[in-house]
């Protein structure tokens, strides 16, 4: 997992997280308490989103031998 100061609101869980090179690096799944009330105002001083790393997702899919999902993602399983 990793944190970022991305601007997200309720309902953004599962949204992709990209790096500056536009590579998928994870999926957003939670945020800190301060993020719950920033539906209309964004501040990078308190905004913290929690995301799961795409590397960890692939590792888990391989460990559980989810070959069909890996094939769909075009990830070598």
C-alpha cells in the first residue's frame, strides 16, 4: 500500500492511480478522516489517499493462480 495526496471523493474506490509517466501504479481504496469532508474543497496539506500497489495485486493473483484474470490483464501468470 502507499499514500498520495490525490483529490478523490466518496465513490472513487477502485479508481486507477497513475504516475507521471502515465503507468498504472495502483488502485485507490481509502482515505484519511480529513478527506471525508473535502467534497468541495481540496487541500494537499491534509489529503491522504490510500492505494494498493499494482505490483502487489499481480503478486497476489499469481500466488492464488488466477490465470484467467492474469490473462485478461495480459500479465504473465
